[in-house]
């Protein structure tokens, strides 16, 4: 399978099975869509060159047999998303967690003892992995900073031979000098929530922009580790390029802006009718970035030289298999977006339980098990999309969110385009 497209004057060809990317001249690009008997002499010469690439295994590559082994592979747990707080001091209008309590109606903070049991749960199920990850999440995790600190200290003492990587996602409200110093010292990655322009951010996240900006700038001044400023766009800011560029103008070098995934009918939900404007916006953003910028955009980052292993290529994230979320009460779910959906509960860190039946449902999720994905050119980059988004939009973890799919393909097209600009110019 191949995927050929034109973007900002460049003609690009992706060989889906091999992952090889080629920038074509016009004759070669046109030769792909014209029967050989109708080729001009120039197109015929280009076609012969394309056939030579095929002979070298770089084009028109045949797929391998369905890699069932990837599904049956033993994949121990490697990462926990710890919901140290089911409470939040902001009430973002698009948040999948409702008012910060994940729709349970119960405010809760994870007790230190549950945090310890979560670490022990990870160690018991990691299968000897050396690299382990803990993501502190909420609600707002800084509302449970004592639990965060206790967890970090406990993990390092419990398994000093492991390479621990800690991440914390915050809305920034509770950041102060001492907290920033702690996060800079202990968190390998820090995710700061801000939606872009003041009017956009404050429309989604209360009047928080003026409060957060000086705090985030202080982080920027002192941080040496990884970080992202992460925002969300809705149907209220379809011109989200302006939000990305605004964040870049503030000095943030690592930016992520995600589409809101909301149930149909939600007043902020994106719809199929928004798709042309959104695709045009991604093209606008990548065209701007092709001119040279001093920031990165998360969804335009793609590794074409090696990329992930075959398992990751087929099924994307490891939710429910390599990755799990833990609630303040110690309940375990496939990921943070499944919390509160009792039919998907994996177990509990309190008794060490783990449902292989639930986990197997996620282990079988890949680009081949989803019928809509088998013949998609982007399948090895997204692995079939987000199961939680599929459930939210379609009520089925197997049924891809079609809008999300189209946006993912557009982002990937832009990412590959930017790589060709970097490699060929």
C-alpha cells in the first residue's frame, strides 16, 4: 500500500508497509495515478525509477502476515497514571473528568498508603523491567502534593535499581517557588495546562490566564528538564494556529494542542462539519513551521528513521496492558479516561488483583482487529486510535472515532511534510 499526497507544493509518497518516505518530482507523482499505457515519455521514465525502488523493497512493499505474535506477547506493566487527587480548583468546560471528580460526585485525595500499594503493584507486575514510569494526574495533583512527594520518595527507596521517570500534569494554580523547585528537581517531565490566547483560555478554563502566565514563565526560567505546555481546542477556537503561535511567542518551546473529545451534542464538541477548517488550520500551522521556528508542536513530531517496535506500530498506546491508571481508592483502570467506567475496571492495588479478561480486550486492540483500520495508510502510526475516544464518541472501543481519524491523518501528513523539508532543504 502507498499513500501519495501534495502539500505546500511538495509531492510526497509514503510506502505504508516499509515506512519509507519519498519526495517525488511532478512526473513521478502523476505517473502513480495514470495507467502506464498513457504515460508521457517523462512519466514512463519516472515509472521505471519507481519500479526500481519496488525491486529494492522500498516501494509497493507487501504486508507481512497478520502479526498475531504481537498480540500474544507477554507485556508486563511499565507505567502507572496515579490519580492522586479527584478534586480540582478549576472547572474546565471540556474536561472528561467532569468537575475533577471523574463524574463520581466524590472528592478524594489518594492516601500515602494507597500510593505505596500502587508502587508495589507496579513492581509486582513489571516483569523485571528496569525503566518504570509514574504519571501524577488528577483532578489537580498539586492538591495532593504531599502524596506526590511521598510516592516519589517511596518508589526510589523501594526499588533503587529501577530507572524511575516521573511526570506531573498541572493546571498551575498552586505553583509557587518551593513547588516549582521541587518539580524541577524530581519530575522528569512537566505538563502545564494553558489553552493559548487569553480570551480562549479564559473562555474554557475560567479567568485563569493572568494568574497562570507568570507562574509558567517562572517554570520556563528555571526548568532544565522536559516540559510541555498543553492546551485543548474546541469548536470555539477553530483557528487554533493562533493559539499555538501565541504560546510560542511567550517563549514556550514545547507545545501540544489537542482536540477536545466530547460526547456528541456537547456544546463544545467538534463535528464533521468542522473538519475542512481544522485540516486547513493544520496545513497553515505546518506551513508556518516550515519557514523555521524555535518551537516544536507535539503532533508534528514523528520518527521516520526507526520509529516504534512492531507492537507499538500496530496498537499505539499500551492502555490496559503496559499502562494503567489508579484512583485515590486504589482501583485500577486501563487509562485515566476509563476511570469510573466500572465495566473496564482492571483490579485494585489494595488486594493486587488484575483482570486478565479485561486486559485481554485491550491486548487484542490493534490496527488489524479494527476493521476500519486494516486498509488505512496511517495504521502503523496511530495503531487504531484511542480506545477511550472511540468509546466516548461511538460507545465502542473497537469503532474508531472518524473525526479523530481524519485529524490524525492530517497531522501525520503535515509531520511527514515537515520532515521532508528538514531533510531535503
